């Protein structure tokens, strides 16, 4: 899992930005896919640092508070 550092709304969905191996990576998810994962797209846009991505599985999750 990698922490999401930014989220940007696009016409075809929401682009999430994360860092892996020191490199910035991006992936676009449709709003429907995010909702299916239990993610509120508006929350992701407003506070992307509260979310993480598993790029191999193509899944976004909320970070758990410890």
C-alpha cells in the first residue's frame, strides 16, 4: 500500500497521485469504481492524504488511524 498524496478530478474520473520507489505515479479511477470500493469521491478529493492505494490490486482504501 502506498499513501495517496493528491487527487484531481477529471472528466473521466478521479486521478490519484502516489509515490512508489521515490517516483510519482498516477492512476485514474471512475467515481463508480470508488463508490463500489466504499470510498466517497468527495472525501478523496478533499483529503487525499487519508487514503492509500494498492496499485497491483487496483484498490483504494481509507488509512486506519493508529
